[in-house]
């Protein structure tokens, strides 16, 4: 590599590093714009009242799983390209390999632990596969001349782990096929089975095809994917207000929506149609929190009682049980309140 | 970056590398398919989504069309205006599962011919009801009507005949040939008894048939046994006789949701949970309270099957703790015809 091309690379990286902090900011603004149904006054009101800390918390909680995806995919594909390329110099031409080599092992270990806690159960076989692949490829790269060590890391270990995982998730795979959830079944079944094959080099001619280019495509589409996921994440609490009629004082209507702010005179609510409603606190008969329906899991499959759409964190942490349906969340005054 | 030189091992290494390439491609394809599938395919709707799509959110009251003159099934108290009976209890059960409290449920008397139009009488005007729970038998002909969408059945009964004591035993509809027989207009019983050669009189209210029977205007009344049973059990003079006419056809009562498919799914979900939740005795209590005690005085006719009819599984997104309470639905099988 010449000095001039090194300089060009550095300048490219500086642009990239400048854009990285801007991305969450763009996401947060887009989220508010989406919530305001593209209405500028509503968006400005949201910007004024929505807590930046709350927004950032929502962003972190919703996208915590993305960091392991980026690190592990980069490290895994980079390691595969490194051991598959015709020469080390040839491999080093790819930014993927260079980025992969810069990741310390302890970072990968921490990220694997983070992924184990924040990835849904149905993606954990993929995590096991990627971890085994990174471990096997690293051993092959560093200790390639030690045949026994390579065989143990690249063949024996993946086979033993696969046997253990299959024993654990076998009934869930059968259940997934029975429920017609083919993608979930394949996600549970295939990655572990292929893990022993992903610990060694692929033909040098096609190495970039399955490493460099998929990483490029993923890097291109990841912002859109992340944006699509974050745009659906709740950032304001869903509530229902039972509001007295002005004249009679009887509960007359229910306002459902997202609570923007409460001050000493009124409660500001963004209703489901995207219209801001200002309700006098004196007229509020009762108030309740409502569940967001989009987070209800869609898969019926579980592994020994652990639903495949739950992360380890969600599974371990205490969860709220079934609550009786509150008519106010369906827009009806509650006669019992 | 192996250093093998012999042709055999080199070929083996190459084929291994090709295999690894195929595996890598398979993983990439699977991951891409999973991402697309989980982003695009949302799976079945949640209950909340169904409620919104069915138009039930922000609805202040649930309007239900029922009969108002059939003891044990749906009867309005002339003094209090309160409705009671098996249909009423089932309506309350479904309404409760739809999120409506009893005070938010309003019953409207509905004539037999209006059940397919979802139009019920409210004083001097007609209103469109959300549900019809009114002894409405599921038939193929009715399912073809534009505003008829039947739920799963909630009661199985059969056609029978009631006469004044002293009438010769009626063992088939043919035994009524030439006699004046009253039944409900547009009921499934009307066609069968007409084919048997009886002089059929169709009425909008079953109580009118029994008034005519007691006055001698009619010699028999025929319709579903569960409806006739209440009149026999509450007859002040206890001189009504229920006859088993030996028909094989089963009358399966369903709830009409008036073309609202999402509402039908929710009603079916309510019936499915009532059937499969061992801690939910509402159907059984409704049967015991309204129909079981009528059986002894209606012998030899069985007035209705004492178990809730089967309901096909309903697929909805639900929380794991809900799944513990209700068995997860198997994939939808081809539904057996509910027309009897």
C-alpha cells in the first residue's frame, strides 16, 4: 500500500467516524417525526417535551442487540477471509480483515456475553455458530501448524456443542415445524449443524464473495433495518384518560394515546390519530397505563418453557402476569372506577 | 492456507473448501430469509389488533340481538326489563371476553327474519346490532347471505315437536300430516315440516305459537328442542307434551357477527377458551342454570347436548403467560362443515 492510498483511507475513516455519532441523532429525530405523523407543530411540541434521556434509553434498550451483531459479523467474516485468502497480504487489502484484526479477543468475549443476554432465543444457535466459527478460525490462523489443536477447535468442539444444543432444542424444532413456523425451525436447526463447516477456509477465489461483499451489503442496509426497528419502538407511555363532560360531571369519554407531558393545569396527550389533545386535569376522572400490542410475541414455540422470542434477560427477569382487560384502554369509561 | 502438495490430499482439501463455501452461502441465505421473514411476516394478529380491526375500540356499548320470549333461552322480564336465559349468559360471556362490562351490553329483541340483516327493534326504530345470539342455526344457505358470518357453534340441539297432552305420540314429522302446526318464520324447522305435509303457520314469536296451541288454533308446535323445552317446563297447567321425532339432523346454534370476520375470530377465541380453560365454568354454569333443570319434564326428548361443542383452534399472538392458561393452537386444519 502506498503512502498516498493510506492517507486516502484515513480521510475516509474520518468521514465515517464523523457520521457514526450523527446516526443515533438522526434516528431520534426521525422517531419524533414518525410519531407526530409528519406534522411539524406536533413534532416541535414533542421535541420540546420529550426527554432526551428517555429517548436515548429507548434507543439503547431497543438496539442493544445490534452491537454484538456488528462486532461478531465483522470479526467472523474477517477471520474467514483471512484464512481463506491466497496470501495474508491479499487478505489485508480488505477493510473487513483489517477491522477484524483490530478487535481484541476480550472485546469479542464481552460482546458474546452481551449477545447471549440480549438476543432472542431463536437467534442463540446462530450466536453459538458464530462464536464457534470465530474460535475455530482464530485457532487455525494462530496455531495452524498444530494439527491436534486445530482438529479439537475446528471439528471436535463444534460437534460436541452441536450434540448438546440439539439435545436441548430438539423438541422445540419439532414443535416449530408442527406450528408451521418454518423459519424459526430452520434458525434453530441449521446454524448449529453447519458450525463444524464454518471453522475453516473456503476456496480463495470465492472468499471475498461470501465475506467482503455480504459485509458491504449488510453495512449498506443495516442503517435502514435499524431505523425500521427503532421507528416502531415505543418512546412515550400509552395511556387512557377518563374525562368528565364539562356540564354534568359524569364520565363521558375516554382519550387514548401517548402521554407527552403533565403540568399543574393540563395533561397533553398525542392520540392514535396523531392529534394533540390538551385535557384539563380537573376533568380527568381516572387514568390508566395501556399495553402496546406490537410487542406481543408471534411465535408459539418455546424451548423447555423459554419462548423463542424472549431474550435471556427477559426470561430471567420477573415479568408482569396477565392483567384483566381494562375497558378504558379500549376507549370505554370504566363503570368500576 | 494449507501447504499440502500430493494430488489426493489437495483434492480433498479443495472439496472441503467447496463444502465450506456452500455452508457459508447457506448460512447467509438463511439469515437473510430470517431477517426478511421477521420484518415482513407479522404472524397472526394479537387480540388488541383484532379488537381494533373489528371496530370495537372506542365503542361505548355492545349491541346484541336476542330473542325475548323463550324461557330458558332468552326471556325478557316484563316488569324489570331484564333478560335471562342460556343465550343471554353466552352473550355476556362473549361480551366480557371482548372487554365489555355487563352495564355496557345492551340487548335488543330481534325477529327471526332480521337476524341475517342484524336489524333489531329499539322502541320505535331499528338499530344495527354487533352480534346476534338468537337461537340461530348454522346452515350453508344462511352462510351465503352477505351479512351472515357464523361463529363456531355454542349449542347443539335438534328439531322436535310439542303438543297438548292427549295428542297421539308423534314419532316423525309425517305424523303431523294435515294438522295445523306452528313454527317460527324463516326457521330451519319450517321447511322440514312443510315437506311432511302439515299445514304450517309461521310466526315471528314462538310465544304466539304456544298461545295458539293452548287455544286450540294449532295442534302442534315444532322448532328446536332447546327452545320448546322452556315452554314445556314453565307451562302453568303442565299439560304440554314434548315428542322425540327421531331426526338425525343436528341444529348447531352459532353467533352471527354480521360479516365482521375479525369479530368472528374474537368470538371464536372466547368460545375456544371457554371450552379449553378448566378454570372457566361459564358455559357449564349457563347450561346448568337455564337448561339442565328442564330436561326431566321434557323426556323422552333430549333438549340439547350438555357439553360445549368443539371449536377449531384460533391463532392469535398472545403472551407466554396466556399460553400457559390456554393450549397453543395447532395450525389451522380444514374446518369441518358446521352446517347440520
